[in-house]
């Protein structure tokens, strides 16, 4: 089973993504802030990480930078799921270390297709 870590402080968003992933057979690990997200990543070694950018303690780009320092996460796909959808946000977020970017609100197909695409690339790398 593929493990997905979702770092998100909004309970509604967490519940929505959990439903989308679990009905498609993914195992989901949850963290409500950046520091617990780093701890969860180290404890569960997820195949892919979904990252909210606006977190209450440290922002998602800082979490991404810290995770990238660990060799086991150097190539783990990190996908930003964020409400930051202004001009230039995608470029700022991907240049900050995230591999992909999805603007909220997201659709089930958009999320699952993005996850599958990044997992396929990670498996062939």
C-alpha cells in the first residue's frame, strides 16, 4: 500500500483529502503543522507528501527545505496543495523545493492523477 503524508492545518481539507485517498486505496498519514509533519515523515517514510504552504508554525516551504536535507526525502515527491493561487505563486513554490502544485479547491481526479503521475516518475527514477 502506498503511504501519503498530508501536512494540513484545516480539518475540513484534511477530511476531504482523506476520503479521496482512502477510497482509492492509499494509506494516509496526517499532520496538522510543520514540525509534526517532519516527525511524521521520519516515522512513516511516505511515498509522497502533500504539503499545505500556510501552516501555523513553520510554513510549508520551510518544512520542504528541512525534509530535503534528509537523504531519504531528497527525491520524495512533495506536492503543494495551497490556497496561494496568485500570479507567481506556482513558480515561487516549485522553486522552493516542491515538485508539484495544486491550487485549492482541488478535485478528486486532479489530486489522484497528480499523485499517480509523480509516483510513476519516482518509481522509474
